[in-house]
C-alpha cells in the first residue's frame, strides 16, 4: 500500500476533504462580498447558520459544496447507523445521522455539514488518542525480536526468530535482543529485562540462569538453550494477556453500555416530543445532537486501556477492567511468608545433637535421608548441606508419608525416621523417657524465636537432634508493608505454615499487622474468608500451589515473579512479572488512580450533556455549537485518561535510586563504553 492509499484509508482523510468542501462553500458565499474575515471571528460560530442557511427557492453552487461536505463526512456515519440498526442497536451514529439528514431536508445545509464534519474530526482524534493509550502494547510488540543467530552444523546462522527450533543453541551478543525463552548454557552477560519485569537495572546472567525473549543484551556474550519459541515465550503471553485485558469490560463500563442502550432511544423520544410540542424542527434536531452520549460511552474504556497499559509497561499485568476496579477497593492483603516476605532461598543454619550416641554429621545424614523423598521447599537446604559435607543420601527412601502442618515420616534403611515439629512426635508417640523430646521442643522454641525454622529429627523412636533452616527477609519487605498502608490498605496479614515464633520474628521486622501461623492450606482459605466476612476486599499473594485454595477465594489473586510462568500469567488476576515487592502497592495505587479517572470522566460527560440541554432550551446553542462542545468533552475525557500514562514513580522510589549513585554511575559508564565499542 503506497502513501496515498494509506492516507485515503487513514483517520483524517474524511474530515480533511469535508473541511475543504465547507471552506470552498463559504469562500463562494463571502469572498466577493468582502466578509471572509468574519470566519476568523469567534462570533462566526454563533451566527454561521445565518450566513449559510439555504434560502427557499434558491439553490447556489455554494449550497452544493456545503451538501457535498456533509455527504463526505456523513457517509460513514450513516452506514454505521444502518449496520447498527440491522443488529437492533441504536447508537450515537443514528442520532447524528437523523439530525444531519433532517437539517438538509429543512434547508439548513451549514448545520448538516458542521455536525457531520465535527463528528468526523472527533472520531479521528478519538482514534488517534486511543492508539496512543495503547502505546504500551505497541511497545511490547516492538521489542519482539525479528531475527536470531543460531548454531547449526557448527556454524552461526542468522534466521527469522520464529524459525528457531526448541533445543537449539541461540547466540546473544552485546546489543542484541534475546529471540527466545531459554536457559544460559555458557557465557556471562547483562540483560535489560525492563520489557518483561519493568526493572530498569540490567540483570547479570550466567550458566543455568533463565532468559526471556524481548530482553536486550547490555554487555557480554551468552549461549542460550531455546526452551520457549514463538507464541510460547513469556513476551508473547504478556502481549496476549494485555490485549485481552484492555478489551475486557469493567462492571462500570458494562453498566454504562446498558445505560446508553436505553439512553439513546430516550433522547430520540425527547427530541420527537419537544418537536411536536414546540413545532420547532430545528430544536428537535438540535436535541438529537446535544444528547449524544459519546463522552460517556468512551469515558470508561479509555481509562481502562490507559491504566492497564501503564501497568504493563511497569511489569504489572492486570487481567481486565473488572479486576482493575476490584483492586482499587483492596483493604486487606494476605501474604505468604516463604518466597514473598522472604527470598525463598532458605539455608541450613543449625544442627543440634541431643543423643550422645550420634554426632553432628549423623544427625544431618538421617535428616537428609528422610527429606530425600519430600517436596517441601525446606528439604532442599538440608539435602544441599548434607551433599556438601559428604553425607548426602544415596538413592531414595522407602515409604514417605507427609503429615500436613507437622512434617514427614520416612522409611530409611528399614528404620522409621521422623522430621518435623513437636506435635509430630506426639502423634507418633515418641516418648523415650530420656527427656530428649522435651529438650528438643525447648531447643526448637529458642531457634524459632530467632526467626529460624526448626525441625526435630527422630530415628527408630528416639529423638537424636534438631536441625534449623532460615530464609533471609527481603530488603524491600518492610517498605512494601509501609507503602501498602499508604495506598489505603488497612490490614496486611501473614498466612504461613511456619511456627508462630518464626512468624512473629519475621512479622516484627516487616511491620505486618496480623500473623496467622502453623496454617494448613485449608486454614489459609478460612483466614481469607474471615477477612471477607469482616467487610474487607482481600488480595492474596502466594505461590499458587499450597496457596491455591486461598488464592481462589480471595477477591484478587496476585502472582509474584510470574515471568516465565505460563500458568501464573494466564490465571492470576494480577501478575507481577518480577520479584520486586514494591510492585504490589504500585499495582493498587494504579488501580485507584484509574478508577478515580473513570469517575471524573463520567462526571465530565454528564455535566456537559446537562449544560448543553439547558442551553438548548434557554436558547443560543445551535447544532453546530452543540456538536463542537460535545466533541470537546470527548477530548477532555480522553486527555484526562492520558494522565494515567505518566510514570507513577513516587518520591520514595526516587530517593531509593538516589541512595545508590554508584550503581547509576556504573550503568552510565557501561553504557558509554558500549557506545564506544559499537
């Protein structure tokens, strides 16, 4: 398609051609009489009808151009109105069509041309600004890589990105876009993951690290094993989710749609009644134009598109308008401890020996042997430490019986091994008479008070020791809790399966309002339901596995670190692509701002219609003036929504960046070096 064809099919071709025809009409009427300068006066809009109204019995060339201008601008409007009627829908296009055709019939060619021209201009501006509000989606599409360098037959080959095959080795050089999701198999480098997580600081990557399509190399050289290609990449899933979310309707939008379905026919009835009572056809046609609910209809979707687009640009995926509205009402946030408030990478901290027949190494060996068949996240640090000390389990244990909320029971070398808390010992009748269970419980309590998770180890009915692991609290966890309160959240609650002492130690350091410990998955569900009974709108942040029941029950389910997780991106109500906890309060703040803009837009639209209707009955507001003001209100509504596209970075975040000048300076230095090398 050449440039002329693009222009003809563009948004501005119709209003431009129509405007030229209208100008020619006025030129034919006024140039000869020397009154052309009146067009430049504001008063011209008020009395243009008097200048251009057709005189009965006289049809001039100027009238022909004015009608042509109305036809050019009004053709698509009439077609849309007819198509809508065929689907039994009465919309704004029908109101404008009737008003314009009626104006032509009564000889008011100027009003017909002005109404259709202004409506066409408004439609073009609306389309242009709506495209701008969708710029975040366009940016996501733009970062999708076009080509990839792969190793085939021992040689580097550049191929289209969509032709990369699973299992191929992809080379990522400095400045290049990563074309696939994959795992680094060799090399080191720094990747800008802003398009995925919203974080501006490049992330260092080395062997075994995960990388995502659409991220950009800021230095180094990586060899990546392709594990996700084409539509199966994280970037493709994000684009798909944002497309669906921006088109999904909020409850308020659904209400406005139903309202406009009845409102538009009501305006037509009002215009008909007013015309019959006053015997004034112009008044009736003017009411049709004034009553157009255009600003009202667009007030919600433009805000939703802008809000969701702004969030996506910052690495926050919101499932749709309905969830955006609900997120704005969140008054309680329930969070899991492990992986949310903590880093999710626990380390073995203590091995206490309680039976003189065993030493530290043997206690660790039996604990690791029992945990070899466990899926619990705390099993990994025990197994890793045992391996490092040369006592890692060989093979797998026999029968493994998990005891929810208490621990596990394993069959190791023909002996029953228990590893868990004191209630597990009670359940299995471990009372060896030596006082070891009591001493183990006391030691476990002391460790828990330090924020560690203790596990008592018993072999063959005898308590032999206690092992403890600890997970480091995230640096931004206290700041997250603070910002949630600033965003209007009344209560931040911790729901954890860990012991109360451990939970309280974490809670006191992070500023959590309420702590629920030693919870089973169903207990977390009950806790969320109880918060809802108290009148709270609840958001649940969890890993989507053990917390699945609670996530399903909460008003909003939030997935942390969803990058690379297809399930989290597709199912979570809000997916935070990175592990930055501060994105959680940011998502709530964006939702509140968006809902606030929606309400402002509705108020602007309704006040405009009321004032124009009053102006019509009071006199002085013509069809052309009414349409001009009406289209102006549409643009005000859109401009108001566009404010959401501004970066919502607050003073606290800025201060945090200022506290790390060395990192910023290093980034600038690296950037300059890269440019020099390039």
